[in-house]
């Protein structure tokens, strides 16, 4: 999965390739500079060591090449800044482009240590929320009652699972109800601090569904020689977040690999399996937010547009706390 | 100004403990900060165990770390991890590197290099050290208060830091409040020091020592002092404001309507801004980066001139670059805040200034590299450290580019890429240079040289393991792993990079072992090292005109500066160095 160049995770967003290009160009630029400087440096150390050059030269060396190099560095930095970084940032920070008249607008309210995804429902209008109504068990964002604000009637709050369609602009109004968090989705090349007291808009468009992302991230793993023992335990532990991509007899597609599976596979004479993460599109918190910062994990569920509409139409009928399949251990 | 205390014969306490002598204070700063450096590094060695082997008991020390850090099985707790992380950052920066670079080297070397008998305000100097010491003790006290040490990061962003360590603890006697008190003391100490440095450099230079005859190290300290003087007060103020928020529920950084763990935070009036803290913090903390680097660059300049036996290339270019760097360091701070909701206009300003500040850095590095050209390079131990600074500082500087451009920062912000970047600047860069400085000036301080053999045994493993620790962090960061995670294997990308993470950890432990030869060398050579004369490196600057170790008052007779600082290998001269204090008539 790290096969994508420069160790970057796969990119499934519309704008991500522009960010990746800057990162790649920059690293090539850095590598060329470092190798050039480094070669000159090593040459000096060998050529001008006291043994080879017992008498130093008082006069400063003429520095035309180095001045040229500095000018080239300035020009390249200016090009990267003006030609790449500023326009990409302007695009990323703008409202969704007008060609997609129908963005999906969602509020994301971060908290210690969960992501509340607030959908406006069919009416497209968010109900109000009040801090004093917050009840961590049943009303995490403090949504008011429908009698007080009719817009709240069809609202839907999903905890830690961000359902979204692919190929449609998604506008997130990001906020936090306690401390600063940062909404980071590495596969979507999205990161934005959630600052309490502010509502910050960001937008993105996914170009792959979860299934397609899994396809991008699948990899063949050689099974340990014996289904028991330390090697096997390590294998299971280190792949606990991946699921099999195909049925292997009784090892069902979609299940997390465990020790039992290993025995079954070994008995069937299978020596290698293809694995991919069960939930490939992680939401991480990127800003220290307390002792649970490391486990402030959400998952994107990206559907085909029609599948999403189907889900969205029935979303209000489900329990507010929909943690279906979230616990994949 | 400073002559009144030279006459009497002080007793032990006033000579070695509450001393007014800049050299004793310099040594006090050096030894204290080295101890803090090793302590801060040890905290990281513990954290690296949890990262490499998540959820496994910490070997050796796990049993006695206490209930705020580890559970009954000696496994590091998430809040313990956060506490160690916050304290590691704070200790390394504010109790380790800055006091070593400025308080240690600046205090000891700078007055000697300008031919002064002492600092301009010796009592202020002593106060600076003891306030620093008190700040250090206060910081460490955090580990012993109910609830454990501060755990909101060395950046202490509110609202997290405003509400941290408040439940079930003493209103004042708790980790974050103690941290704030410690910071106020440390910043006060820096302010006392910086005023003293500026006045000393302006007023106590000996005859003939014009500003452009100052050693590069003095220039670096001069600019550093202005950064300290101008950048630190905003954080001192901010620290007091956060203290008020915590202790008296003012709302400087607290917006209204916050709900923490289901509890409405109505003890705060609200209306404050969490981003205000970030602006105040980074207005200090970006110049702070240059407070760390500039003295290191100064040291590297001194060592390179001495060991290439030729003048530093482009002395004036270097000086102007350092001044420009210092100036620009005040207008780049918000590049730490690209992802706080910044629009295009602001980000354009701050990424443009960030690209501009990279130019003097490139010029400085280029000048130091060009100084090697046609030199006669002696690979002494200090020179090895100074040379290793160049490529590693270059890596640190270059990897700042993708973070300084806001578009690529989207992916890399708050990941291990950032950790790799600033550690390359501060650890393999600055700390290696500072270690080189210790080997370089040790003979001046003690009259004895440190062991070359132990020096090599220290340098080579340190050089290798510095890179083993920090280089893998770039891969981990590119893979998208956020910093400050107690267990990065929660995420599938984290599992993929676990090999790199383990490599970093093993590198860190090996780096710890590699410091043993240095510790032995440092203490052993003080009484068993080879005795040397006052100028063992055949150097040119004024500190080498004083006896080793210099007596109280420094110079047997007040020196006069007859020339620039780096007159090495002057054509047609017999000796390859012309010290600043020797008149032309006495040169051979």
C-alpha cells in the first residue's frame, strides 16, 4: 500500500493529486540540492584535508557558481510558491466550485474523543443545537427538539462513521465542542483544525468508494509456515486491521483475520492471502486533544452516489448511535 | 561597572555557588543544562518503547515510574505518554538547548572573545542563572504533584491546557499550573540574560574591536539576545493569562458554550479565543527556533575557521544574513497555523515570508561550505562535530520547505514529518554543534584537552544514530501518521510503518549509549586530560589570549584588537595564524 511513490498513502480525492505533485517536486528539488551540496562537501573534505593541502589559501574563493546556485534556488522556490502552493491553497480554501450545484453539506462536531457527523436530512437545513442539551449518551451535539426547531426533525447524527457519496462535493462545517482537534483524512488529503468557538468550512470530493480504495490497498501476504507459535501470533496481530479480499473456504470475505482463520487456511494448504484494510479511509485526529487522542478514530464510508441516496433516505430511521461494523477487531 | 567585585577574596560559596564571575556562571549553566538535556532525552527513550512495542511493559524502569505514568504492569499510560511528551519538549528547548547555547557558551565565551573582564551586570547574570535553576526545579516538580506533570504538549494549546489537570487536583499544585509557573521563571531568566548580553557586547569591547572585527559567534549571540528580548515577553504575558484562566476562570482563551465530557463549562464566562494563545505562543516560538540555531551556527563558524586554517568565507555576508534572519524570524510565525482556518491572503503572506527566510539560511550554509574550499582541513574532534552539522542542518532546513508551503503542509502538518524536520534542525543540527563547542572550548575552561579517542567513540555512533532516529520519521510522516499518538498502530498506515518506528526507537536507545564516552570524557578529562597551553588550537580570537583557565578578571593585561577575527594563513607569514591581540610588530 505504501507502493504509491514517496511513501504517501493512496490518494482518492479530486484535489489530492495537486498536493502530491507539490510534495514530489519538492522532494526531487531537495534531493538534487542535497546531493549537489553533499558531493561538493565530500570533495572538499578529501581534496583539502591537511595532508593533501598543507597550506590554506587566505583569499576567498570566487563564488560565481554558488551565487548562481542561490539564484536558482530562489527561482525554484518562487515557482513552487506562486505556481503551485498559492493556487492549490486558494482552490482548497474556496467554496466548492460552481459546476457541482448540489454539494452535500455536513456539520462535523469534534469532541474528546469522537467525531459527530451531523446530517441536515432531506430538508437540507440543520437544526439548532445548545450546549446545555448535550447528553453524551443520546444527544452528543445537543440538538434541540423538533418542537423548538422544525429543521431538527429530520436531522441525523452519526458517531465516528462519516457516510459520503463519491463524485460529489462534500462541504464540511467543522467545529469542536471542547478542545482543539484536527480533522485529518490522509487518503483524501484533507486536514483542518476544529477550533471551539469557530465553524470552519472545508470541502473535498472523493473519487473512489471504500471498495475501490480497498482494491488500491490490497496486498498479498505470505502466511507463516506454522499456524501456531510466535510467528503466527505476530502475523495476526500485525494484520488485525485487514480483511481478506476473497473467500478462502470458510474464511469469509470481509472478516478480520484471526488465529482460527490461520489454522483453516493452513489446513487447506493455502500459503498466501490477499489482505486489505476493512475500513481503508481513516479519519484521524491530528491535534493533541487529551489522553484519548490516539484513539480518536473515525471512518469514512464512501458509497456510489445512488447507494448513498439509498442510505441517506433511511438514515433517520436508524438509531442515532450507528456504530455498525465499526468495531472491526 | 564590573570592577568593584574583583578585589576581595571570596569564600567557597560565593566563588562557586553564588558566583558573579561569568565563567563560573557559564559552567553552572553548561553542567545544569547538560543534565537537563540527558534527562529530557531519557523521557523520550521511555516513550520510544511504547511506540516500538505498543502496550508492552517498559523494561528496566517500568516498575518505578509511578501511577501517573504507568499502569500496574509497567505499561506507559496514554496520559503518561502525553506528560512525557510535553515535558520532553519543554525540557529540551527551555531547560536544555537554550541555556546551554546562550547561558553556557554565551556567558563563558562571549566576554572573553570581546576582551571584557566580565559581563556588564554580574549580579543580573547570577540572578539569570538562579531564576533559570528555580524554573527548572519548578518544571520537574510537575512530576510529583497530584495528577502528574503537564500533559498538553510543549505548545500547551488551550482550551485543552486551560482545563487539563484540573479535575481532582489542587487548584495551584497541579501539572499544567506548575508548568506555567516554570515557564514564567524561565522566560524571566532569558530576559535578564539577553539585556546583559546586549549591553556587554555594545559597551565592553576592548580597544580596536570594532563591530566588524567581532568573532562570528559574538554576532550570533548578539542577534540571539535581541530575539530573546523581543520574542519572549509575549509568551510570558500569555503564560500569565493562561494561569488566570486556570486559576481564576478568566476567559482569555476560552470561547463560550464548551462541553467537556458532558459538562457545560459555565465556570468560564466565555468570549475568549483559543487562537490568541497560538499567535502569542508562535510569536515567541518561531524566533525561538533561531535562538536555538544561531549560537550553534556561531560555534560552527568558529570551529570551521580554526580547523580550515583560513578566514570564514564572506564574513560580512554571514553577519548580514544572521541579522536578516533574526529580523525575518518575527514575521513567519503563523506558518505553524496554516490549518487553523487561514484564508488565502494570510497564508500567501506567511508562506512568502517563509520562503524568504530560507534564503539567508541557504546563504549561511553556502558560506560555511565555501569556507572549506582551499582550506587545510584538520579533522579534530570539534571539527568532526562542526562538519556533521552542515549536512544534517541542511536536511532540517530543506524539509522545512514542504511544511512552509501551505499546500503541501495540508498533508504533512502535525505528522511525524514535522517531528523529523525540527529535530534535524535542533538535535542533529544544533546539539551536535554544541557538543563540538564543548570539545573546542574545554581546554580554555579547564586547561586540559578532552580525550581524542573517547571523542571519536562519542562522535561516530552519535552521528550514525542521530540519523537512525530521525530519518525514518520522514517516511512515517509521509505515510500520514499524526504526531503525539500513544499507539500509531491504531491506524492501518501505522502498521505499515511500524518497521521504521522500531528503527527510530532502537536508534534512540543506541544514541543514549553513545553518550557514555562523552560523560566519562567530560568529567575524567577535567583532572586527567592532557595539560595544554592557553592556545592549543592555534586560534586567533581573543579568548585564546587569556590563560587557561582564565583567572578572575580574565586577562593578565587588557588586550587590544589589532585585526579581524580570522586572520589565518595570511600570505608570506611564517605562522599560519595571526591572533587578534598581537600587534603587527610582534608577528613573526
